[in-house]
């Protein structure tokens, strides 16, 4: 009986841990640049979210790595600003770029 309870607790712990990672990946990908622009009055008018499969980086080149890519189009008055945020699962790193010209950061809407 003790083994069953311990096993259930360990299972629930890993389920909660996995759920938190997925929630982070889906909702917490707005970095300081995006948040700062929103605070300055910029409004997100368009958002695209997708997950790209890319080849792994050495020594894991045989494995696929998942990169979550979120593209933003922000507008304030008549000005438009574009941002891209990428979360790389293998590098465990968030990369973000913003520019007033979409082609400068390779974004297409």
C-alpha cells in the first residue's frame, strides 16, 4: 500500500512539472521587449504562433529540436512595429527581436 501511494505521488509530481513547462512555453513567451512596448501604449493587432522542427545541434544532430516561434504585429497611432520571439527547446533560450521593418527580422504576415 505504501508503494502505491508513493508511486501515485511521484506520478502526480511529474504531471504537475510537465504541465508547468507547457504552460510556460505557451503563455510566458512575451519577453521584456514586448511587455515594454505594450506598457508604452503599443497594441498587439496580429499574433502568429507555431512550432518549427529544426535539426539538432551537436552532439544531438540526429534529434529534432522544437522551436516555438511567435510573431507579433504591434500598432500605435499610425506606426507599425514587428517582433519575433523564439524559444529553442535544445538551447533552453528565448531570442527576441523587434523592428519597424518586417523584412529586417525575416517576418511575413
